[in-house]
């Protein structure tokens, strides 16, 4: 494959945001009078956007009004604390530099709210590596609907067979499949077990490994 466009998921792919998300969810549960959840349980809820995360994290009997109040609390709390412990995964900055030097276009497409996504990426010092940063509220629908991915491809001038979606869950693989693009899974993210149901075209243990896999072939 000759890749001209890399489209990255954010949480669990570029950034390790597990602890900040878990703390924010449990703060939200405490505000609603509920006991904390185990971190691993919260991690399994991540990937489909903040509204879905909070619906999953609350008691099943929570009313729509309670979900709405808790979502507002979560967003306000998380915005204040989203960079307390969140970091780029090891080797991500170096790999992004390699892709950039090789002339590969890069974008972020996440189900995280776009304002939060941009602020996190800016706060971690890699904003200038991406031509586009889109979040879960940038389009009418979220991943795995391919509307966002198709928009990125159109704006970048890349064909589906020149595009590789990189993510940590089956949602990212489904998104790529729906748009006819390639899919790469990362084994270190939040939900690699979902690759059993939605197998990517390749799986890597780091973005450095991905650079080793695709850049030599691209140069050739």
C-alpha cells in the first residue's frame, strides 16, 4: 500500500488519557450520588463519544434529565483536568515527525468533542502535524459512520486506497471499511480485543513500527 493520508483516532491511539477519563467519570458518578467504577470498566465504555460514555457510566435507572445533567458536569470537569495525567504514547511524537518528513498528510478523526480534542493536541505540542482535527460533533454522525473520514479524504485529495485509518478499536476499523480505506490497529490502546470481531489490515505495537512498515514501501 502507498499511503498518502493517515487518519488517526485520538484516545488510546495517539494519547494515553485513561486516568484523566476515569477520574472524570468517577467524579461525575460521585456528583450523581453513585459509587466509583473500576478503571477497566470505564475504559471499556470509551470510544463512542462523551454522551454515550456517560449513559454507560450511570445507573441504568438514570433518567434522561439526569444523563443530561451528568454530561454537563463531566464535560466541565474534564475540560479542567484533561491534561492532568494525559500524555502522548511513547514514540508518537517521533513517528509523527517521520511521517511529516516523508510528506504523508495527517489528520485526527475522533469521537471526542472537537474543542477538547484540539485543546489536548495543542497542549501536547503536536497540533502543527495535522492538516485537520475533527471530533465527534464536527459532523452530523460519529464514527463508525464514514462521513468524517470521507470529508478528510476529499479535503486532502487522497483516494480510499491511499488512506490508512489508525485506531485502537473496531469502531476505527469499521469506519475505514465503510469508506473503502485501509485500517491499522494499535495493540496498546483501550479496546484491542474488539479487533477479533473487526480485524484490521495490520496491527502494530507502536507508531514507530507503523512508520517502519509503510514508509519504505512508500518511498519505493
